[in-house]
C-alpha cells in the first residue's frame, strides 16, 4: 500500500485555545512545523505519524494533518493516549454509565452487579419491550448524510456560535479521508459487533430512531483515535461526550480481546494544559503524553503535569529544555538532514495508468526552489528517517 503525501511547510496562525476566533494577537501564536495533504495513506503510516505528534487537522487548517511546533506555540499541544488495558474508571464515570443505562432501560431493569466497562457500556443497547427508550449505536465507514450534516450545524451554532457551515466544509472536515481501509487481523470469530477493517469511521448514536450524536473515529493498529464528537445540545445533561470516550476505550479493548495483536490505546487528541477546559483528558488514567523530542511516553499524572504546572513548554525526556520564554522569542531549531537520507526519499515524477514513477527528492525540479525545499525538509524532519523513506512525496 503506497502512501502518497503532499508536503506543506512551517506556518503560524492565531491560537484557537486561548483566543476567541477572529481575534488576531501577536502573542497568541499557534506554530506548525509542517503539514501533510494525504492523497492516500496506509493506516500503519498514519499510526506512526500520530506517534510522532502529527494529527488529523482541525477545521481551520488547510492540510489534512499537521505537526505542531510546541516550543513556539503559546498553548503547546501534546499527544495523549490512554492505556485501555489498565483503565480504571472513576466513580463518577461509572455513575454516568449507570445513569444512562437507567434512563434508557427504565427503572424495571435489573442493574448490573459488577461494573465491567466492555459489557456495562452496552447494557442499554439490548432492545427490550419493557425499556423506556430504544438506543442504538452504529459504526459505519465515514460518509455524508443530511441527518449528520443537520446535527453538525445545530451543534456548531449552539456550542461554538459558528453558523457558517456547508455540506462541503462538513465533508472536508469530517468525511473525507486519505486512509485506505485494511483488514483487522482478528484471531477469534467473536467479531460480529466489531469493524472488519482499520480506517475512518462515524459512530452514530440514535435514541428512538433519532440521531443524537456522532463520533468521528480513526480505527488504527493498536488504537482508536478520537477525531471529533458532535451531539444534539438538547441532550447536554447526559454528558454524551464523556460516554463516547468510554465507549471508544471499550471499543479499543474489544478489538484487542478479539485477537488484534497490538496493545490497545485510546488516543484522545491533544492535551493542552494551558487551556483549563481541555484538562479533563487527564482524568482518564493511566494516560501518557508523548515527549516532544524523543516521542517516548511519560505518565501524565506523575511526570508531565508537575512540569506543565511550572513551564509553558515542558520537555519530559530532558526537563532542562523546559521554558517559560515567550514563544515568539524561541529560536528555530537547526534542521540538518543527512544527504544519504535525502537520496532515499522519493518524489513522484508521473502517475500514468496506475504506474507511479519516482526520483530521489533532490533530483526533482521542485528541489531547486528554496521555499519548496524548506517545506520538504520540514516534512522529512517531522516524519523522521524511517517514515520519510516509506512515504512518497507528491509535489505540485
Ligand atoms: Zn494559546
């Protein structure tokens, strides 16, 4: 499976975590090291990209996935993941699931004696005559529907005060994906309730036949990666966002239990310590943050948070690199790419009748243009040696 990506270079924009949208302020900077427009991408390459700090882009970024520059951003974005196999639900999260089950099933149903996430989370889906409501959860490959788009518009207007949504912006943001599905290597046959393939999905929540929420997910080798969640604000009091995070953790555990080999994790997007309303992600334990330099995982509660309390930018593998310096003053890092690596990075010269012709990137005419060379070296450095050799660059 070839992965073809178009590189985008470093850029700066207004930070979305500490500034209201539309307000420009020099100190409030989100810096991007590089970005990638995916033409097609294997699920294994994308998993490696998110393990190096990349992530599918938010609504306002031009590229499909991007790599934030943490030292040069006012609100550094750290990749966070929850170790699902060790996940201990707090009392309040167990209560939330029990309350939802009770709401759907009604008072008459027996409550589960023991709380086991992967079974208790599904208790309300049993379609019983005596239930108060009918609750369904449907996992389907990401696709457009008018119902999803209408729900998305209502959510954006009421929760984010953003009335400017179109079917095409919705498609671009939450439907289109370069990920090419590939079979999940289950070793058991108990998989009828699970996805057959890795890829990009929509998980639909319906109550009494009406769509009330949609989770946008990437299901990848070794993880479920939460991309976005939108819901009907009329259902606010049921905390559907929290229920969906628990359901996604359960899904990762179920895929692993059915034989998928990798240890299961839930990737909850970025952890942004400077943005208080994003700190809820630290309540899911045990969670780990990726070190911005080495990409090793550090426990959020014992190592990361104490450093993030002290520094705007924290480096967990080498705390001496942590800083409170103004992000605009931080020097750009030196980027030296060894020539022998460059000779192994390939760029497309033509695609004809399914045949892709490539040359080493330094032999491509675009390499002669300084600005393009900057974008290319930023992307090669961001992907790292192994991935840079694996993907094929598509240069326009
Ligand atoms: Zn900020």
